[in-house]
């Protein structure tokens, strides 16, 4: 196991180095920059702009900029935001909590619904299976922004049940009341993420369950008179576990990636909105910081999934 872990760590380090070089090259090859795209006061003189480039190290050769940046990120220092003047880490830290909360809660609900409905529809069949298939297809085909606007108009404006923007009310609350207020504001965004996210996964789980039900050991289990509850516990869920672990590993980057469209619609100041605003402003340090964190989480998710699968099946290579 130790050799496997060392191999995986080496893999992450080498891939991150390659990704960082490609991303850094792509960003710096863009036709415009923050200094020339209206991000600064248009009345600033060329001399002042050149001074700022010197302060940020943008007047140095490409490789010198890259290695200086690489040395900094090894210390978890992603530089200073061009737009705000704050450190990139502080910008990310101020947004990461809300995005992590929304996507973690949504992912838990999505997996619970998808596994439950996928397995039950495959076992029961008939009208229930048709209902789950149609409901899952509706989920898969519904654009998130369209559903968000419908929920805002109906539950926000017409009924007035839920707030339509932000993560807290105007009145300052503390303690448990504050968290309840945040949860109340996040009902609609989480509903959108859950509804548009569970459909494809439910259909996938259903398809896998149908394949498992065709196995000989399921035939003999039914011949022995085992109930569906016992069959699920002993045979279906254990055989679904490798696929679920793999999907969970691939879902890890999405916990911090956020949703640009939803965060804009609901005015949620999260990571997705930060990335969108930074891209518009060509705020390269923030863009690179988010890209590297996302790449690291993607690689880490794959490695964690591989290690769990190796634990579940020691013969797996």
C-alpha cells in the first residue's frame, strides 16, 4: 500500500506541474491583459502602467515569471489579485465556505435520491419504474437556469415563501438563528442543483442494478426466498459500491467549483461567481489560483477513489 501511495503522490505532483505549465502558458498567451483591457483607470499614464507591471513582475521573461509563480504556490501563496489588491488566498477563503456548503449538501441529497430511486425502480419495475425514468429524464433535460427562474417567479415573487437572492437577510442574526437563516436562503439554489443533477445518476444506477439482477447469484438468492431488502443489502449495494466511489471521486472538484450561472442568478458570492468575475476582468492570479486548486482536487479525487477501490478489491491493479 505504501508503494501505491508514493506512486499516486508522484503522479499528482507530475500532473500538477504539467497542468500548471499549460495553464500559465495559455493565460499569458491571451490577446489582452488586465493592464490593457480597461481594468485600470483610463486616465493612467503608460509610465504608471509600466510601474504596475514591474510591481507585479509582469515585465520579466516568461520562464522567470513561471518559476517565480511556481515557487510561490508551493508556499500556498497564489499572489495578489489585480482587481481587488487582496491576496488570492483571502479572496478564495472568503468565497469557499458558501460554495462548499451548497455543493456538499446538494451532492449528498443527489446521491441519496439517485441510489434509492435507481435501485428501487430496477427492483420493482412496472409503473414505478416508468415514473422514475420519466422523472429522471425530465431532470436530465431541464436547464438549471430555466428551473431557477421558474422557482424564483413562483416561490419567490408569487407565493413569497423563499428569498430569491443572497445567503442571509437584512437583519443581523447570530448563533443557530444565523445558520437557519442561511439554510432558508439556500433552499431554492439547492433545489435547482438537486433536481437537475440526480436524473442522469439515477438512470445510471438503475442500469447497473438491472445488470446485477441478471447475475446467477441473484437468481439463486431469489430461489432461496430472500427478500428484496436482504438482496439489496447483501448483493446490490456491495456491487454498486465501486461505481459509486468512482463517481464520488470525480465529483470532488465540483464541491469547490460552484455554479457560475446559479450564483449569478441567486446573487451568491461564491467560487463560481469569483471565477466568472476574474475571467471578465482578466485577473490572472485569481484565475490561476482557482485552476490549480480545481486541478488538484480532480487529481486528488481520482487518487482517493483508486485507493478506496483498492481497499475494496485488493486484487485490483
